[in-house]
């Protein structure tokens, strides 16, 4: 598994662990290992086909150890979703209230988001699965209130981008008719590595940065495009 | 359900039916009704959670009527996928070998594709579900050979776009580093209405055309963007 070995998720975790005592550290590390294994299982099999057994087998643990941390598969899934969004908020925090042209802030935010999708792909795929379940009403009545809260959490994350989009339009660098469609198209682009990215042998950090740049350039081009200029 | 009531899918079907005798017409119409109902069920519940019972209930038919046309859920799903791609190929046919600038052809193809995603969304969501199942190896050994064939069929459709992309780059209107990433980003954009589009009350065909234009403009802007020009 990729997430946590490199990149932001890893750094964030290290700093979180440093703030914990030894005892909490062990418990926390066990918890994060389970979350990572679960994210990979959900990504590979989907929600329905994943069992607590699959997650336990993946890290050579007993079902009991999983249940010690998470009372049910639904709880485990919700925590994977929440962790995925926690690390996204964390990554975006440095750009909150950043001064200067909105386009510069947008590019930094967009690239950070794309690198998150690449570095923590299993968590981000789980978020996607959760949103899909929510939209098609595939959640149980017990899950619904937790899901509503998670979806709100994700909407607040999206709002930070939408504010910057609107500022970019106000500053004359982005042009789009419908802000809601522009937001959808932008997120589809920036999220898309969760579907098509897979690491290559010998790939360096600068190769990954180049991929992220191509994705951000494409989104920027899409949002800057003068409409109806060519047919 | 939307598909077939309006738009290309509907027109295509009418012309197909005109070529059939009365008896075949009835059988064919029954078959297409089942495919439509199945596409909606798969879109709303996913593959695993959909049963033949759900499909039968949706059109007030018996399970026997469904089994008369499709021996199993797996077969029914494969036929929904195949039909989704059949109508996409059909819609793109007029632009095969079209002369003139590649960008003009690309725009026509792209807009046609976006309108297909909107007009026949349940079928196109089923195609997406099928690709996902294939990629994560969630198919059974029996399904595998049929899926391989369907994925090939979809790849041939994608190849028509990729050829046009490369031509646009050769003619100097598109600029991108990695053609494979450019293709992924383009398809994510053009396919995205299957996730976010839903019809509004009072929406006219020209409203839908305007949505499709915004999507195509965004993709064109993304593919035209001079890279690394702004940071």
C-alpha cells in the first residue's frame, strides 16, 4: 500500500504521532494500519463485497483486533471516509486565507489535491464509494446520519475550492457560464487520478509531480476557455 | 426513465424497429424494455444489489419474461453494457472519415458523446460499472471472456477519439505532454454528466445543448492549454 509510506499522509501521521504518548501511539498505529488495510479492500472489492475477515487477513490480524477498534464494517467504512477527508483538509490548510492573486492560490490548492489523490488513492476511492452509496440511497437507516455528516464534511472541503473558483472568475482569469457545472468538471478532473493513476516501476517524485502538473494545466485550461469561440 | 423517450437513442430505435417485421418488433420491444429497466436498476443499486426480481418488478413483468430473453443476471448486465456501446458507436458513425480540420470533427464527436451520456445515462452508468468490475477483477471466471470482449469493444470506441486527439495535436490546436493522460482527462470530462447530470423541471433541448457545450468547451480548453505557462 502506498498511502502513508510517502507524501503528505505519512508526514501528517508522523506529526500526529509525535503529539501522542507511547501507549496512545501503539493504539493509534494499530488503528491507522487497520484503516489503511480497509481502504485497500474497499477500493479493490467495493463496499458490499468487503468483509471484516478480508481486512483482518490483509494485515495478518484477528477479527477481534479489528472489532476492538471498530464495532462494525459500517463504522470501519465511515472512519476510512473520515480519515480520507481529514488528510485532505490538513493538506489544504496552508492555503487558507493566502493573499495574492486567486489563480496562484487555486493552482497550489489544485496541485495539492491531485497529489493527495495519487498519494492516498485507496482512501480517496473509499470517499468516492461513500458518496455514490449516499447518492443512490444505498445506506441503511443507521448509516444515514453518519453519512449525512460525512457528506457535509466533504461539501465544506469542496466549498473552499468553489470560493477560489469564483474569485478567479471575479479577477477575470476564469470564464464559465454555470459555476455549479464548472465545479463538477473541475473536481472530476482533479479527482480522476483515483481511477487511472497507478505507480510505474522506477517512477520518481518528479515524474509524479509532472503528472499532477498536466492534470492541473488541463483543469486550468478548461476553466479559462473563452466559450463558444470555436466550433 | 429518460433514455429512449427522447434524443438519439429514441431515433435510433425507431429506425431499427422499422426494419423489423411485426413479430420481431414485439419481441424486440419487449427486450429493449427489459434492457432499459435493467440499466436503471444497475445504475440505482449497483450490480451486486440488483436482482432479476427488481428488474421484473420495475416493468410489472414476471421473472419468467426476463428469463425468456436473458438466461441470468450476468447475461442481462452484459447486454445492457453492449447496448450502451452499440448506441455510442451508432451516434459517432456520421463522423467517421469526415474531412476538414480535425478540431471541427473532434468538437462534433465530443458533443455527440456528451449528449449520449445525458440522453442514455442509465446505460452509460452500467458501462462504467462494468469497466470498474473488470478493472478490480470482480468478474467471475464465466463472465471474464464476455467482459474481455465488451472491454475491447469499448476500447475500439475510445480509439476513434484518440486518433482525432492525435490529429488535433499534429494540426497544432491541441497541446499535451502525455497522450494517454490527455485521453483519460478528456474522457473523464466528457463522461462526467453520468455522475452529475439530472434533468430539471421545464428543461428544454436547448438547455441540454448548452450544458453539453459547456462540457465540450472545458475539455477543449484543457486540451489546448499551453503547459507551464502560469503558476
